[in-house]
C-alpha cells in the first residue's frame, strides 16, 4: 500500500491526512514523548486487528489507549479509584500509563482479550492534536513485533513503510523508552513496566507500590497484563549478552573475557558500551550509548543502539549494564529482555 509521510508540526490542518486515516479505520504511526506509536481508532475492532497483523503482534498482547483529556478517561475505563484522579491531574500529560477496568465500549481486540485497559495521555503536541481531531487511539510501539522500539523516524520508515496509511515525522523522541505502567485494579498498585516516570517518583504518590521481578526484567511475566511483559521484546536479530556488575572496572574485565571467547570462535562482536568504557575494548565494533553519568541520555540512545547491532553486520553483541536508579531501572528492564535473559553477572 502507499504510505503518506507527513513532515509537519502540530496543527489540525497539517495532520488532516492522519486524522482522516484514523476516522476511516486506517493506521497511523505518530510521535510521542516516549517512542513512536502505531495507532488506530481504539473503538474500531477491525482497525485494531490491522495493527496486530502489520506488527506480527500476538493477539493477547494489549495496546495502550491514548487520550487527549482527563474527560475521555470515563469513555474507556470504569471504576477509577477516586484518589487516582488527583494523581493524574499532576502527571498527565506524561509517560504514565494506568491499568483499569475497561469500559464495555472498548473492544477486546484493543485490550488483548482482557477486561482491563491500559490508558495514558501522551505529552506530545502532535499526538494530542491527532487524538483531539479523531478519537482515542489504541497504539503499541510503531515497530515490527519483538524488535527494538522506534525512537527515530528512520526506524519507523524501515519497519512500516508501505504497511500503514500515514507516518508522521516528529523527529527524535524525548525519553527514548516506553511509558511507566501501573496496575490499579487490585488492592495495591503494582508496577508492571518501569519507564521515564521513575520508581522513586512513583513512591511519592504510592508508597505501597509493589515491584515484582518481571518489572525489573529478571524474568518474563506469566500473562501479558500490559505491553512489554510476556513476549520477547526490544531485541535485535543478532544475539545479545548482557554483562551486569556493580563495579564498572570488573564489568569491563568480564565483558572483555566474554568477547575474547566469542572472537576465538571466529565471531565478529559489537559492544554496547558507555562513553567512559568504550576505550577499553579493541578489535570489536563499538556502539557508544552515552555517559554513565547521564542515564536519561543513555535511555534516549538505547533502542537506536540495539538496532545498530544488526546494521553493523556482526554475529553477536555484548552490552554493559547500568545502575537501577531513576530511569536506569527502565534501561535494565529493556536490556534484560533484549538479551533474552542471556545475562552474565559478577
């Protein structure tokens, strides 16, 4: 199919082809502050099914419904805890997704067959204008299923050109990792996926929030309660081994030993390393992900770095770990999943 690319700022006139595509049941790739999303009318089950077909996404893996105002929350969710509204007024628009009981009007195709729905209000003017001009939009990330999420327009074009109706070029995304997801359907809030809204910030609002192992990326969840939980995610086509160690010098030594083992087998290796440590490796392809002193910068480069593994034509990659503080928890969640839990720890 023919894909229209819109290189436009926010504004209803510029977005008209995208708005019309959503209203007629088409698919639109659009920028948010986290990653690019692949959107369809959240209430149109046929359109949502097309998202899954295009991405090759398992049908039980739910999408996030994106809204443009707090008033729209009642259109897609029911039984919202009263105290949650006070929090949402402070954190929306932003990278904060809530799991609630779904409204009967939201089709099961949007929620992965579940009676719960993931909802957020994106903090990006283009995304908000697209929703305001059309409808609440169901959108997972705008990439082929399992691959690193798209944070740059060339990522979206590579994966989806000729497969969707419209692609909106919004430049590079701001955070570079997907939104934080919290489940509010039980007795206490549960962190399902870490993101830019950090655990330290969450605990100011929800001191009793639960952090299960799968939220850290230690293991896979038993069920896809929210995007990014159950299935292989974020991974390049080539295998990745993650090296974790609290001592950076020892981590470099451990990674170097692993690299030597791979090279002795005739393998070409890429190393995803920090600007502080890249100079410690030789005879490999270096992918500088940014400074260990700027984890937000690392997050912005994360998915592009994972995509570069395949672009370099290597046989495998070794990735350094980062501290689980602030957005570092989200970084490690993504790296552990990208490695397929192939982790070497000191």
